[in-house]
C-alpha cells in the first residue's frame, strides 16, 4: 500500500516515509528500523519490551489474544486498541483513530478519513511504509502490536484450513 494518494490527503500531511518493520517469530521477535535490526525482549504477562532506538526512548506492548486487543505504553503516551468486527477505534493524544480491516495484505490507520499510517502484512508481521508525525511517538509499539495481531489471525486461519 505504501504512501497514501496525495490527492486524498490535505496539503502538507505527507511528510514521513518510514522503513519500519516488526517481525514476530517462534524463537525471537525483532524490529527493523531504517534497515537496522533490533531485538525485542519478551517480558512476563505477555508484555514485549521495545528498545530505545536513535535517542527515542523505548516502550512496551502487549497483545491479548483472548480479548483481541493491543495495549501500548510508549514514550509519548499509551493507547489501548480493542479490535471489533466493524469499527476498531482507539484514542491517542486526545485524537480518535480508526484501524481498517487487516485484509488482502494491507493495514491502514486513519483519522477523520485521512490515512495516518499505511503498511503491508508480511509472513512474519507488519511492514509500515508511511507514518504521520502525530503517530510517531508510538509508531514502534504500534507496529509490534499490529504484527502480533496479524500473526495471531494468520495462525487462526491456518488452523481453520488445516481442520477441513
């Protein structure tokens, strides 16, 4: 999906192209930022520690598969994303964001019908192509949380196919 169509965005909002990828595996998890790989550390109670990168303080994230929600605690604040069938919404920095369906290999977060984060699902997580400045404070944690959810959905779909 990459960068949103400039015609769909307000002037001046297309500022930050990123190379950010969260990779989730059986033995290890990692975050790739601008081509550099950083290991993620699994903590107790399902929390994953996101390291400090390039002067940006680290944070942590937790995906609760039972309740299908992501909890983010980052340097710029915290957010909780309860996934719903129709309208998945979360609040960060006093603004409301909508997470689009993670279908056909795409992921998008929007605010007021304007894309603020876009990316693609991969076999091992999520690769973000664009993150608006307003989501930069939690972009690493958000990528990791979405990667855990995408992996859980992929495993559930695979298990469903295997049973038939």
